[in-house]
C-alpha cells in the first residue's frame, strides 16, 4: 500500500514540476552568495549518525538549520545549529510534510537546502523541494530530478561516509 501511495505522489510531483517549470540556476553565484543552509537529516539511524558526524565539515561561513525527527532531538542540545523538529504531527497520512509544518519552516529563507538521505526518502525530498532554496542538493536516484537541481551521482555501493563527504564537499567547489 505504501508503494502505491508513493507512486501516486511521484506522479503528482511530475505533474506539478511540469506546471511550475524549472528555474535556471547559476550555481557558481548561488554557492558563493549563500549564507543560510537547511540540512534535512536522514530518518534512518545508521545514515543519521554518519551524516551527523559530517555536519562539522560544513564550512563555518554558513548559518545552518538542521531539520530532523524527534528521535534525534538529543543530538542538538548544543546551540551550534538552529534545530527544527519533525514530529508525528508534521507528517500527513500520505507520508508528506503537512502544510502547517512547511509554513513554519519557510518563514526563514534558505539559500541552499541539502537532503542528506542516502536512500530516497519521499518526505525529505518533498520538504527539500518546498523550501524554495535556490540550490537543492540530493543524491541522484530515480525521480530525484523532481526535487533537486544539484545531484550527486554516487553509487549505492559507496560507503556512507564517502557519500556524505562528497555532499558536504560540494559546498566548497565553487
């Protein structure tokens, strides 16, 4: 049943993407001017732990907001990052972010949104797309074009630490 919902939502995302059109982004300028980053953390524990360790490698010039599930709230007691908690109330019956949750998040402007989910996660991908950041970064997977305008093509056989290093490294290449 979950796969059926996901297929329907992906079809809707394709339709929505065609209606909105794609904005052309000058990545060099976007990365050079960026100051505010939203990092959407994986919801799987193993991925989260490795992604969490990689947060410290994000260059210090950025103001970072981390979006993670309440399961991982205790990792963000230090005020180094702005933390937004994803609770059960934030997730619709279709597994997507609820509108009131999105409204709360988009009150703050982000230049770059990063979805750290190594495996495709529809909730995180949808949230990344909704943030209205100029640059939306994610791993290249099926249907990733619907959600990200900057994708890292990393093999599924790559170890997670290397994958996340590549993603964080993308912030410094421009």
